[in-house]
């Protein structure tokens, strides 16, 4: 007899009666984008502007013997040519924290323009600026490269072997315990442990062990990387770019080019998608070097092939996972061996993968060993819940098998073992109030879960997932205008609707209409430091900043009213956008009326917020998916998809639903089709969106969402980040549904028709 | 005395112990005192006066907003955690 215990945690408080939060107003940037007037990086056009192009390595691994640029420099129309010799020599090799991911400075330096070796096909080697893009391209063909080709290492497990060719003979394995004695392609070893793993497995009644693999995949943002730079004669640099973090770009440029922060101005343009991939710089420092040489602004944009071959996808992974459960369904032990490929330089999201893999479960005995391994592929970058989807593919597939072996349905098994307030995770964290249990319960009660599904070759799968979210630094100002409107100047680049959610929180805090707020994203010269828009932090942390700014404005409004009414400030009340005098009910001013009097009662009213919130609320999700497998073609059709997620408080429910649907779409693509298809020489065979198969509207049904609201108790409006966890469960949910449909477990992604037919024994 | 949880890979440097009791009114003070008792551990935590990169701290399971400067009280539990940018923990939390 299995007895489920409801977690002992505080009850969910009743939702306050918000006036703006929870509504669905039109986004402030919507019209400009719809009519095509919004300015993206590729729209920049400056007087005298040149066009830059990059010469990239044609091979995956080679020593650079020489680069002869003389013929290119002589081509009419060419104004500058740069190689790694034009980058400043760096004396330090500090770790650069880019917010979501980071890396050693020397590695970032070498990734911008290769010096001694090229480490992947597409690695930038030289760059040309010319009066038009065609001349720049022609000039690239005149650059003579002398490369000594080396065997590439493409598989992380092969790269870990002692006899594997080394990408870097100065790279050693780093861990908390120290550094390896010999060079290695294993850049990092990390370990998370809790309890006694051997004793745990000794208590288990059922043990399952499997090996899982996922491929390197790309974020798939539609707008390619771009960057325009102007290096002035007085050594001030202005950069226009598509980025998730203008301040991160500024910091990277400062370290790479040895120019003080205050001499670099980064202007973030509208962004056509990022998903973690638009944090590291690629073109911006090159454009700046070219601009310095040419004395003119230089614009650079990538082709789609360059985006796929030479920016940062996410890691392919190998995960061996063993889990044990008691007969009553309780998980008792889990051990994992995780290998994440980093690409050419250490950068994989191994730590987050290790932390998130078993996050939905309360398991007393856990041991996880993780390895970050370099291979001859592009340096990886963050991708939506970095590291977590592949880890969840392994854990959630195995949990599904375990549930079956102890005779429980997969949701009941998950709920019995659900992590909750007070659960200590193997990474050392102790969970605050979370909505994991509530999500699983909502899934169990959903119409989808309880709907029949009986046709042959159809299956239903579920999976859970977690992303812990982030806080980071936000800075903004809110200026009250004389007509009662408020100009909200923020520094968080808007990739998912954060201008709207910031404006909504400010309107809520001030008790004024959303339409009165005019939010815009400023450049690095015009606002204080902001961390990147990533880690699902912006609506949370910038929301905190907005709340702080609103409190400052309220205090000033009260001061001014007290001065006008010649009463004590304690006698003034401000509620729902109206000032009243407690001692004289006849005295009353609306926010707008007080704003009109601001200049005559002491000057401009401005609030600012600069918080550094650390107590961010983790987000959990449980997904349900129905699939149909065609046994003749191997094609998998998604029939129905429901994503249940604890969203804290849905500030703008349409944006929350959109984030969830977007994450699911990407996760389904990862599960079914997307793959970096390399040949044996390390050449990417599908470097176009024709061959790199992303899901389209024809591949997906309407994705239903169920928003569970367990407010984050550490945020004034209960906000949790919502943007990343939706991509965590789909890989395993789809794989579990296919297993249900076919009776066959699939341990390697993607599950494209070829893989499905092989799994079914239809082809060899 | 506060209790400091030791990461798995550092436990061999403290005779395999998982938790250690130590005096200290800030995270920095507690770690310095621990480093005095276990110099090999100290060598892994500190690079001169600076904390090595890749570490963050939690007090009673919650991220320490002020990192090394965070004040701690008797019976608090300090966790030395692997830092993860943009996710669970920020590498900057050891500022």
C-alpha cells in the first residue's frame, strides 16, 4: 500500500486583487515590429560605413603556419584587414562572467580570431573591411592560409581517452580538488554528492541503469549575429549590436581590446531572438579592430551558415544514469556520470545540468560526476535552461521506467518523490517554497491526462523539469512627466516582453494605468549596470528594481502633497494612484494632478531601483504529450501537448503562455529532428535551415498551457522566472510518449524517422 | 560555532568530513579559520587573499547575498557550493 504524503509546506496565499498584473495589454514595442519600423542591428547605416567579412577555417583542427593578407590588402576598395596579431596581447587569463555562462579571457580572445591553431571548421582567422560586401568577400579569397591539418576529435568520449589528440597541450583538468598532472581534453571535473550512495543502492528494491546521448543543437534564433563599430580617433568605441546584454558586450570588449569601460558605448538594437546565444561576442571586437584601422564605421553580419558553424550551440551529451527505488515507489539512490561537450573551449553548461537533472526529486543518496570536455566543434554557449534539457532527458526517461517497474503511473511516482520546501539537493542547495507538487497535481487533474488514448501506435508521455532561475543586477530610473506619464528607462535588453512586464509592475505599484508608462531600453552610457537578459531573471529582478523606484516616487509624492497641504507626511495616504489627507477628506490629488504640480513643489520626481536580489524562486514544470508513430516511415506526429508550469505570478499571462509555447516548440525540435550533423572531418553537413530541421507550424499542434501560480515569497509580486523551464521536460516527455506508443525505449536523440525505424528494427 | 558543509571533492582534504564546526562572524572569517585548521583546504579555497573562482555560498540553504562578507550567526549552516552562472548560483556571489 502506497501512501502519498502531501508536502508540509506553507499554504499558497490568496492572490492579491491586482489591477494591472494579470491583464494582457498590448506590448509597447509591438506596433513598430509589426509595421517593420523597429530597428535591428542589420538596419544600421552610417556615413562612410564599411562592410566587414570574416575568413573562416576550412578544416576542424590545424596549426596555423602562416596567413598572407598582402594580396587582399591591395584589392581596390579594401580599407582594412585584421588577424589575431591585431588583437592586444593579454597579460591576464581571468574568468569572464558573462551572466549566463562565461569563459577564460584567453579562450575568448582566441575564439574571436584564431592565433596558433584553428579548433573547429568555421573558426575565424582573418577579417576584411571594404566599401561593399562583395569586395570584402573577394578580398577573403585572396588571403593565403598555410595550415598544417591535424586529426579532429569530435566525440567527447573519444576526446577523454588518454591517447586522444589534444586540442590544447596547455589544457589541464580543473576541479575543486586541484589540477591534473597531465594535459587533457577534459577541462573540468565536478562532483555533487549527498548521503551514502552505496548504502542507498543496497536499500533499493529496483535498480535501472541506462546510457543516454543527445546531439549538439543550436538555439535557432532567426536574426543572425551582427555588430557595427566605430572606433573614434580619441579611442572611444561605439557599438550597435544584437545582444542579450549590452553591459556584457561592453565588459567583453573592454577586456579583449584593453579599452576602459567608460570609453565604450554599446547600443543594444531590437533583438530577433537569442535564447542564450547572444551573450558572447563574435563580430563586435573584429568590427572595432577594423574600424580602428580604417578610421570608419564597420558593419558586420553573419550568414546563416556562419551562425550555425561558428557561434555557440549547446553541448551534445553522454549521460550514464543509475537509479534505485523501494517497492513502495520511493527513490532511494541515484548515480550519474555526465559528459558535456564544450566545443573548442571550456564553456559547457555542465554545472547547471548536474544541478537540474534530479531537481524535481527528493532523493537521499546521490552521487553525480560531471566532465566538461573540449572537442573540435564551435565553442558552446548558453541555450535556454542551459544544460538542463539533456539532463532531464536522461532522468525523466529513467524515472518513467522505474515507475513502470514498481507498478505506478508516472505522475503518481513523480508526486511521491517530488522535491519541495526544505529538500536538500545534491548540489548543496535547499529548496525554498516551490510549486513542483502543485504542477504534478495539476497534471494529474488535467483534462489531457484523463482523456482516452487508445489507437494503435499512439502513446502518451510525461516529464518534469526544473530551472532554478537567477536574480542578477538591474538598474533603472522612472521619471514622472508633467502630464502624469512616466518614462521608464531600463538597461535590460528585451528579448521576451520585459518592457511590458516592467511597465506593468510599475503601473501596479503606482496605481496608475499601464498606458501611462513609456518603457525603453537605454544604452550603456545612459543607465547603470544591468546583467544580461538571461537565466529567466529580468521580469523578476527588473521587477524588483521597478518596485524600488515606485516606492521612491511614492515617498516624493507624499512629501510634495504634505508640503502643499501644510500637513505632516504621516497624514498623507497614497493608494491606487490617489493622494489623500487623512485629517482633511477634502484634500485629494490624483497621481496626474500631483505630477502637474511637481515642478512647482520641488522639482522633477524621479525614482530609481538598483537591487541585487539573490532569493530567486525556482520554476518547476510537468508536461504531457500525445504522439502518433508511423511504423512505415518512422515519422512522429505530435497530437496534443499540455505544459503545466509554476509561474509564480503571471504578470502578463499571454507572454507567459508564449514563453511556454516557445520553449516547448524548441524542445520538440530537439527531441525529434535537430542535430549538428558532422562528417568524420568535422565539417557540418547541415549548415542551413533547409537541412537543420527546426519544427514548423506544420509539426506542432496548439500547445496548451496550465499556469499554476505559487507566488515566490521573496518578490513583492511573487514573480518567478518563466522563460527557461518550458524547454526542460519536452525531450523526455516526447521520448516517453514514443516508448508508450512503440513499446521500445529510445536512449539517443533526435528521434527522427531514421532513428525510429532503426529502433523498431525496420532498417539497419 | 557555525557549521560549514564541505563539497564532495574537497572532503579528502578534511579527513572525509562532510560538515565542520568553526568560529566566525562572517563567511570570510569562518573560511579563514577553517583554512588555518586545514591548510590543504585553504590552498584550494584561496589564491592569496582572493577566493578562487568557481565557488559560491549559501547560508541555511539560501544564497548569501553578500558572499564572503555575509554575516553569520551561531548555528547557521554555511554551504560551499560550485558556482553556476545564470542558473542556480552566480559566480559573482563571492564578491
